[in-house]
């Protein structure tokens, strides 16, 4: 069976680390290696990692004396990898049972694909861990070409599961390192680069389990639509400045993506205005017009034709708006809660 290398970056998540490592070791992959990269944690994470490594020869530890940031950990893992397949798993997340076997099978069946991904399940930290019934079903699969996959993040979309992205190591080496200037959307930009090398395989199954505990890196960005859309736009700008520049359909796709993000900002501005969030609405509308001046003249109704399940999405947003109008003191999501993408 093909070999799989797993990198687990860790910073002050020592309490979560045994669950994360355990979810990897329980996978039915005979040829498996784990590299824990401790980024100068102050909570004893390195000691936890050493204990785990002492009990299993498949586990290695790279312990840093100074915090070099998450990208240094990701990139060290890329340099370390030598197996057939490669996956980055955050220390506070876990893999679902059987996910690696499903992803390996999918990539072995579709040699043209650079990576495989599936769905994710959110696990609230104060609730019991989700339990999955064991199954040998490889799950249904869909090939997603680069031209279709790359625009996904510019529109409301099903999340690409955390910890679910198994990459062909040769493709990862070719794509190169994560870019540190993209602190929050580096993973989106990397997926674009990988997709541009071939295609992706979407697995119709929960592949990763994301633990939400309020101290996630992304928590600081929840609740600010403007910040999120700005960072998504930055990821696309980086991609089309570098790898995407040479794609034959790149210029057309870049224009469409720019319009998509502008339209999302426009309708988010409308939503904020209806909820009484005037300042936020003004900022979002200004951002929309900076990307697409036409949105200041004609409302972009055509946007909804490009949104998957637009009717369901619009009704959910309407219910949220009505609920907020009945709560006049509500000023948006509480710290640590994840808003719906708009």
C-alpha cells in the first residue's frame, strides 16, 4: 500500500495533541509517518510530543526554540515529506475513521489528480467527540477540474474539510511552500496551486473533524465579513500574480472571481444595512465598488444565479436577519462563534 506522511504543527495545543495523533495512528495505513512540529509552545506541548514519540517509532518531533510562525511549520513538513502522499493536520483537529484509506484509494484510482478532499464536521470542544460507524465503503467520488475548483472560494461553498486534504507528495513538492504573507488564506491559495497542476477528487464523506474551541487561528477573523473577503481576495491576487498567470483561461477566470467577491461584498453590505449595522455596511459597499464599480450602479442580481442552492441560502439569511431585527441589541456574532458565509 502507498506510504503516507502526516505533519502536525503544534503551538500550545498540547492538551489536544494526543487526540490528533491517535486519530492518525488508528488509520489503516501500514506505511505511515508522523512529524510533530512544536513551534516553541509554552504549555508543555513538546513534552507531550516527546512522550508520544517515545511510544511509537512512526512519530518524529521537530521542536523549535523560537516561534517561527505557522508557515515555517507547514514548509518544514513539505521539505521532510518523502512518502507517496502528504497531509497537514492541525494539532487541535482529528481525522475521521478510514479517511486516509478512502483518500489514498481515490488518488490511486485517479492518477491525474493532485489531491483529494472531503467534508468536515465541526466538533464543539465542550461536547463529546463524534462517533462514526466503521465502514469499508470507499465512498462516491467526483473529479473537479481546476477551472471549476479554483473559483469555489469566491462564492458561498461547502467547506473543504480541515485535515481532509491528502496531497500527492510529488505535486506538493512542485507547488512549493506556503506563502507567509497570506496568514489566514494561505491554505486556499495552496489548494489553487495544487488544482492548477491537474485536478482534485472530492470524496462524498466526512474526512476531517475540526475542533472549535475559541482559540483557533481563524477565530480572530470570525464576525468580520470585510476582513474575510479582503483576505480571500488577497489569496486570489497572489495566485493570479504567480502560478495562475500562465493559465490559458486565467485572465477570464480572474475577472469572474473579482466580480464574485465584489458581489458577495455588495449583498453582505445590504444584509448588514438591514440589520442596522450601518458602519459595517458602508465599508463592505466601498470594498465592493473598489473591485467592481458597476455594483454601485446596478444591483448584481446575476450573482444569485452563480450561487449553489441560492434559494436555500437566501432563506437562511432572511431568517437570520428577521431574528436579529427582533433582537435590537444584537451587534453580530459573539466572539468565538462562526458566522455563515455570505
